[in-house]
């Protein structure tokens, strides 16, 4: 049989695994976000014989740790990175905190800085009415905290 028709194994036909893409822009983090990244790196480094996927994750998290920058403190009366925001969206009251991309967990009220809702809130203050989702005055800012 010709070598051209011989198959070495199933592995040669698998798609290559590329590194996990790094989100664009600065890697702003909260103090909590930095601790989460540090813990993730430490956990992956503690694995004695990491498999390919664990090595891939470790490269990603080491890069995120190396580029992490604690975000600037938001102004007292203006929504910014790290702000806790209480607002009404379509008359339903919600509370979120604007955090870095790696810390984001919308189900837990942690919204990544690049999220459309976070971008709509940045720069607003208590009492402001903001457009969102194609509706004027869809968001009403109730309170801002840290």
C-alpha cells in the first residue's frame, strides 16, 4: 500500500487547538478580579502533569495576570469602572457592578466593562434617564456606590 493512503492515527485529523483569544483593549480589573486571576494561575501551576487544555488555560491566565491593571476609582457621583449601580430598566429595579471582562458574571450582577449595558451606564449619575435598546429613557439611575 502506498504511504499516501496510510493513516497514522486519528490525532492527525483533529483540528489544532489555538490559544484562547485575549480580549482587546486594556485589561482593567478590580481588586477582587486580580485575586481571582492570581488564584486561577496558582491552581493551574499546581497541577503536576497538566494536559494540553490546562497548559492552554495557564498561558491565557498568565497573560491576563501580566497585563492586569487595577481600574481607576470612579467619581462619587458618576458611574465608572468598579461602580455598583442601582437602576430601573423598563421599570424593573436591578443592581449591577461594572467589572473587568474576566470577572464578569451577569447572573451574579457582575457586568463586564465592554457589555452594551455597562457602556450605556458609564458617565451617568443619579436621576439620569438613559436610552437603551432603541428606547429613549429606558434606564433610570437610582443610586451609585462602590
